[in-house]
C-alpha cells in the first residue's frame, strides 16, 4: 500500500516538475501574465525545429504521465485488486 | 511511582541501556475480541484499526531479539538528525538552483515612484490583514446616531486587526496544547481549522477586485466557509475519537501525557 503511494507521488512530482519547466518555456509568454503554463504553444510547433518539437511533445507526455500515473497507482490498481478479492471471496463463499 | 506501576509488561528479557521501565505494550491492554466487535462503524472503526495496527507493529519491533530499549524518546542529533536535515537542505537548495536556472524570471522596467499603480497590494502573507481593512459592510450604522457610523470604516478595519490578533494571542492561554493528535481534542482542532480557512478566505477578500466572482457572495463566503469547515472538522474528529486509543498515545509520549 505504501509502495503504491510513493510510486504515485514520485510520478506526480517528477513528471510535474518536468512539465512545469517545459510549460514555463513554451506556454508562458511572461511571468507577469495571467495565463501562465496554459497559453498557446510558442514557437508554433508547425515550423519549430527538431529540438523544440521534441520538447513540446515531451511537455504533453509529462503532463499526461503526471495525471494518469497517480490515477493508476492510487485508484485503478487498488480498485482492481479490491474487485478481484471481492470476486474471489464470493466464489469461495 | 504510579508511572512504573502501569508498566506491567513483565518482559524481563528486554535489554535496556540504563535501567528504567521498558515501555513495551502490555498484553493486558490489548482489547478483547468483544471490545473490537463493539466498534463496528465506519470512520471510528477505521481509526481504531489504524492505531491497533500501529501498536501491533511497535510491539513486534520491541520483541525482536536485537532490540535495545533506550531512555530517550528521540534519535541522536548526530548523525541521525543532522544527516537527515542536511539531505533535506541539499534537496531544497538544489531545487532552487534548478528552477532559477531553467526558468529565470524576466526583470521588468524599474518602478516609477511618482505614479501609484491601479492595484496596490501588500505581500501575499499580509493579505489577511489587508482583508480585515475591507470589513466596511460589517460596520453598523446606528439609528441612534441618525444612520451615522460610530467609527470610520478605516478605523473599524484597524480595530478588526486588533481583535483578531488579540484572539490569536489568547488561544495559548485557553489551550495548553497537551493533545498530541487532532483527534484527541476535536473542538480545538475544529477551531484551528476554522482559523486557517478564515485566514484563506479573508486573504481572498483582500484581492476581491481580482476575484472572478460576485463581491457580495465573496463577502458572505468569507465568513460562512470557516463556519462550515469548523463544523465538518468537529463532526469528523468527534466520530474518529470513538475508535481512538488513548493508552497507546500515553505510552509513546510519557513526557506530557494527555489530560
């Protein structure tokens, strides 16, 4: 149980840190702006060079990893385990 | 020597490093199956099972052959605490360097001292005090004065600061802090949660011209949300306390037992 918790926390903080840095580079026009981290990507991915394109892709990957990773370890896997245990308990009863 | 009288663990095989009573969980304090079954509902049951498991793990640790009972209720400063603190310091220092290197903030134009900005605000940790200056709607206009107010709104706000700081200063005299966990004193925990929520809501009131919501609703929520949070906290902790074992806590914290 504690293992699953630290896996979720590790993914959330690690991927979140990577995402927030990349979003600070590509989706933050200014630190005085009221739309930081969520502004449209700049430079435009359509004519960005390879390294910028990789970083922009990595930014989205890290964001979804930070969302889906904890969801899997904190909710989905424990729920599946509970469900399996319940099914087996009912079968044995 | 009522302290030692309660240590009827009878575990002479436990080695100690300087005499004194071993504080091993006595078997006769372990609840019976009947007592366990009496606590069968939801949150109190969960609380009970959590602390029961903690007690059991502690008991198992203490009965291991290489366990040495110590007279101190803490770890040594060197190396245990120091190494831990240094690693924490290193982590946060590294994090500051990392963020400063990857996201260097743009330094804007110098401030113009001859013009006042449209929005003036103190630093964020003083928003609560700034919010207390905006309690004008609470300042009553008295019929006896012909609808006049007894004090100006700005004086009223300053007096509100005096009242809030005074209440916070009085709290340590009303509650000496003998509880080791919130579950032991649901009322004071609820008061604390309400205070924290009020600090948050009054800070939001301070920036009401930046808040994307109705100002009157914001003003009402500023005072309603702390009451709601206090009530919920009190209800939850009061429920949890039914499953809480005071004996476990007293064993761990001999220095300042709960009242």
